[in-house]
C-alpha cells in the first residue's frame, strides 16, 4: 500500500469514500456520522508519523460507540489512544466515543 498526498478526485478514491460514507450512514444516526474516510492501520500509522514529524503534541478523534465500531476503537487503543471528553465543537453524544493520545 502506498500512502501519498492526493486531491481525492480520482474515480477509485471517490468510490472508496462513497462506499465508506454509505456504510456509516446505514449504521449511524444522521447527526452522528462523523466519518474520517479511508482510515486503516497503515493510514493511522502514516498520520501518527506525520504528526510526530510536524511536532504535534496531541491527536484526538471521534468514532462510533456502537458494536460495529469496536474494531476501529481497538485499532485506536492499540496505537495509544484513550477515551477522553468531547473536544472542539463536538458535544456529548451517546453514539460517539472521543479518543486522544499524546505524540512523543
């Protein structure tokens, strides 16, 4: 797998993102679809490496609280993320889990 900066306009990318968003809309209430398209273990590793390269001190994310999102939560936990309070413009939402981790 090659991860590269892209304008996300290619047909394959659009199809992948559309499929992901359709799935998120199918299993989540409309007000709780906060999808970060195309996240997988390799992409998460890339993001963490880039955050460290840029000197970031913290990364935070939102994911679903339902059973369907258990693999995502496990992935984030295995990468050092832990549950936290809502951040930014997010508010408490029973359909969301907020996670954060410091960057070494």
